[in-house]
C-alpha cells in the first residue's frame, strides 16, 4: 500500500499544464452540449437519461477520449445540432405545449379570465366557448356596467355595500385587502362606505385599496379618476389607468418569480459536473496528465476548476452580502448613501450594519463546510489515502478555503460603501502579489522547509488571499447579474406603461433591456480581464500559479468565467424557450452536496482499485458509472424536493 501511495503521488506530480487555448477548446464542450440539448429537446420526452446523455456525458468524453482533439469533437456536436435543427419537424411536444399555452391564454392566466386588459373577464363555462361568445367593444362593456351600478345604487337602502357578482370589474378584482393583517377568523376585508349622495361623476367602489374602473366618458382621455380616502370625503385626481394599477402588484410578484436565471444555473451546473469528473478522472491514465493541476506555475483545466468554484461562490453570495436593508426603509432620509458603481447598479445603503452579528451568522453558515474539511482530513490520514502535499499542505484542504471565504466577505463588506467589489478584489490581489514577490513569500513557498503548523500548511494559507480576491471579483460580477432578476419597481410599472401596452409586454421589454445591458457589461468585463492578463504576461510581471493564487491566476480565472458567462447568456437568447435541464437544475441547487458525494465516491473507487493501472475500457466503465451515480444522487434530491 505504501509503494502504491508513493507511485500515485508521483503519478499526479510535476504536471507542466497546457495552453490557455487548449483549456478553452475543451471547455467549449459545455456550450456545444447545451446547444445539442436545446435542439434535441423538442424531439424527446424529458428524462434523466436524456439529460445525462446531453448535459453530462459529453463533458466526460471531452476530458478523456476526445481530450486530444477538442476542436473536432466540438465541431461534431455543433454539426449534429445544426442537422437536427434543420431536419426537425414540429414535434408532438411542441404542439402539445402550444395547445396548453393556447388553453391557458383562453382561460386568462395573466389577467385571471382575460388575456387583454381591454377585454371583459368572463368565467369559463362548459356551455360557452370563445368561438360562440360575441365580442363587445370596451365602451359597451363599461356602459353596461355603469347601468348596473346605477340600478344598484338606486335600490340601496343602507350605507353599507355588499359586493355582487354582476358588478365585478373586467379584471375580477380580488376581494381581499392585501394590506389587512390575517387573524384567527380569516382575512379581514376592509370595505368602503358609499356616500349618501354620490357625485354623478364618481363611481363607488366596494373594496380597498382597489381603484374603480373608469366610466365610458373617461375613456376619451389618458387620465382616469382615482379616489383618496380622507375621512368620509372622496376627491378625484389624475392617475394612471386603474386596471394597470391593480395589475401592478400581481405583475410585480409574478415578475419576481419568473425572472429566474437559466444561464447562471447552466453555467454553475456545468462547472460542477466538470469538476466532479476531473477529481476522479485524474487518477486514471485515460485522463491526460497535462489537464491535471500544475505543480508550481502554468495553466491547466483542473486549475481553472478550483478558481471557477470560488468565482461561482461569489456570484451567488451577492444576495447575502448586498448592502441593502431587508426591511422597509424611508428612502427620503438623508442618511442613506449611494456607493460608486457602474451606471444603473447603484444601491441604497443602510445607515449602519451590525457587523458582529453578521460575522456570527457567516460563521454559523460556514460551520458545516468547515466540518467537512475536518472529516476529510481525518479520513485521508486514517486510511493513508494518496495526497499531493504541495497542493494545499499537510492538513489544509479545499473545504477549509471555501468555508472561510464568506466570512472574509462579511469582514470586507463595510468597505463596499466607498469602493466597488472589483476594486477591492484587484487591490487585495496586488497587495498579495507584492508580498509574494518583494518580501520573500514566494521563495519560502517553493522551498521544502515547513516549520511549525503554519509551515506544514503554507500553500493553503498563503493562497487564501488570492482566492478571496477571486471571490470578490465574483461578487462584482454577481452584482450586475442580480439586476436581471430584480422585479420592476412599482413606480416604473405605473408611470412607464403605455395605454396600449399590457403589463406583461412592459415587463418583457424591461427585462429584455436589462438582458442587453448585461450582455454589454459582461462583454466589457471579458475584454478588460483578458487585456489585463495579456498585459501582465507581456510585461513579465509573473506567471500563472494556482499554488500561490497570484495576480495572474486571479486575472485568468476572472477572464475565463466572464467569457463563459457571456457565452451562456448568448445561448439563452438564441434558445429563449428552452427550459433548464432538470438534471442541471438539481445539481445547481445542491452543489455542495454533489461535490461532497463526488469526493466520497472518489475515495471509494481509489480504495477499491489501483486506478492508475486500469486500462482504457475499464477506466471509462468506472468513470461513466461514477458519473451516473453522482448525477443520480442529484436527481434523487430533486425528486424528493430536497435542497441543501
């Protein structure tokens, strides 16, 4: 066992790495496989096997059997996708989806029982159909409702008013007051009282806070009467159309639920799948040595995987580290400041934050990850598992690194009031590089000396500032991406919606604009990071080193990830109606669990067989079975609706 351990450690050591072009060419399989999924989606029913064959298996083949010919392999996938797209007729699934969409539209899924704000809402009935129902003009509908209201008012004998189904607005307004608290007896409904002598120009409304539907005369103007409750008096004022005001809250909540980010889910899931495949494939000869982690300097696919994991963690951590209050806030207070940021991404800052509580909360959230680091340490040392000491040190491992990153994010968050996340990240990386180059830290890391506990783990501790820099750059990019998922402000819905434009059309146009802005922002970030990396290399300021996580490595990781985020966003615009593969969605939601399961399976495989002596056929059988098992665990968590 000791001889095999030494041979295994030598097997994964002294890797020279590969070129940046080769790394990108292999990584392009993520784009081409998603393109294949998007073109085949309409021809096959969704299933776990279909998702695996189109989303996971191509990535495994790209790093094993086709690693030496990535251009040919990706060209084959693109050619297959184009042929499928050109020869594919309208499939049964497309027709069924279209029929369901037509049925839901006929039922008025957007505006309850109407798919237009100009059409009256009628409840669906088995005895009627949309083909036989006569279409009324909006003015006829409003005039008919006004007559019903006048008749009801003339017959009223009490000041209180009970709503009648005949007086429902064309939008089937809700009878619940969204501002009234719930009690044990149910939701209390606030109701207005009618004036004893209502004005002939006004229309009494039974429910607060829903405004009345305009009368026929008011349709000739662009403003409509609204009513303010000041004691028992009601005054008419100019305001946007009331039906649009009502749809505001509904559209606002629906937009927030609809604005998910499929491209981000696919990006994070593909990154995780590639990482999961590499951590076991590196133990087999079918995996080229130049794809493994470099010893000191150089670039490789596995070096990219480590940094991309940290960058991705920063993307999703922006929700918890955003400098906004979760509760209500008076935006008119002068104490609220706005930090410098790129146009359109300014955020209101709270006057003060409770840093000790935030740090305690971050430590509490990071505790499970840190515990996994200790568990892995005990397992590796207990069974004499082959390990590469120059990767992180004697005791340190990657779980410690990713567990500490959110804590450091909370510590530097107060500085975000004055500088951007990207400036913080680059500034920390330059300071780290200065210590590496000018104060002898790099020389110490390259030497075999390991004095004390810090010396035993010098690689993991010394590289931590570089990974924090990558994490901060991920936060910077996530700040831009987060804007795409934010709902439209209510004021924007009220003011900007035209009379002839529905709320849904307005939201679609608004988010399309945000998507275009995000494409331009990612494009500018990609050019900037690649240009900075090229300049850094051209002037000989330092080679890329994952072992030290120096500035060139930080720039390389930022360049690589912004490029692929831009690519995924572009593919989403090309295939806008293709949903995220369920397998990728489940991996994205349970990334840490999938990574942990993959590490456990990797250990089981290496303990049960001498992997580096396995032939190509046996190696691929084991790798495919391992890949299927990890993906099956992720899918099982999704089926059980478990999200950890």
